């Protein structure tokens, strides 16, 4: 499958939990950074899992670029995913954790090793190759997860609140790094966040989910204007209104 920039399309994708049926119909433009927002339990992580292949829809199609990936297993989709808990292996060092993104067996070629070193340098981890995850700060562990995504060299990057546990300054630093890497590699980035300022900082678009449906989707400016979607305005409340007035 092509590694070139690829948009994402969910065409009437339905997924059912025992207590809720979700139905998603939305597009994520190629080469964009899109924030996925909405109340807890509304379906944000479910959308990422469907795109990545961790969940199988009841019906509908999932497109990445021009390819229908609905029936493909996760390892055959042109997608990398970063989770909130970073999913690092505590018994192996930073370089090996990153190398897993290239080869699950860690049978790496010279080119692979060079790409791992480049990804570590690009994410500010040069010199930390032999450290174990427990020897890193929270921000450094998330940099390792980001470096691992980079060596996978996939055109779509999904992020499920990976910086939620970080303080505001460090979270902004990580968001700025994602913005730089996205521009360098023309990645299509879809990230879940509960922070309106995260969307304002790096995203060009917002998808707002409510009760398992796409309640609104469009440019960031449409959401934070005075005529923004009512459901979104209610969701961001005073925090969002204050941020709007502060700009």
C-alpha cells in the first residue's frame, strides 16, 4: 500500500456496543491535522480503533487514500497509533522500543538502525538509547512512542490523548513537535483531545462527536467563532469562551 499522504474516509460506518450503536460518516483530508473532540464515551477512541483495525465495523466502509481497508488486519493498514499509556516495554531499552516499530522481532538491518537513530535524534532522545522506560520522564516516554511511530513510516498517525497526563508547557512542546513532524512528512494526523487549546494550537479541522454520531466537522475557525456549533459551544463551556477572548 502506498506511503504517500492519504486521507481517511468513514462511509456510514456502524459499530455497536451493548448499550449504544455508533454511526460515523466523515472525511479527514489528506495531509491535515484534525482534532477529534467530544464528551467521554461519545466514540472518539472507537473511531481510532476502527481506522486502525482494532475493531471491526458492523457495516460501512473505511477508506485510507483510495484503498478500502475495512477488511484488513491492523498490521496491513498504513497507520501508526500512539496511545495515552505509550505502550512501551519496560524490560528493553529506548532504542529497542523504537526498533519494534520497524520489526516486531527486532531483526534490524543497518538501514533500520540508522532510521531508529534518526527518529531518536528528531524527537530529542539522542543519547538516551540505552535507558529503560522507567528511567525516563513522562514526556520522554511519549517521545519514544512518537519515535516508534516515525520509524513505521506510515502516512496516517492516530493519537489517543497521548499527552493528557503532561503539564501544559510540556504538552504544548509535544504538540509543536507533532506539528513539525507532520509538516516534514505530510502526515495525516487525527488526534483525540479534551483540551480546546490543543485544537487551536495545531489542528486545521475539528470533528466533534456526541453520542456516537458526528455532530459537527469543519475548520477550527468555524468552531471557535461566535456562530460555532451549539453542541461544541456547550461542551467547551467557560474554558473555551475564555480562550476565545484571550486571543
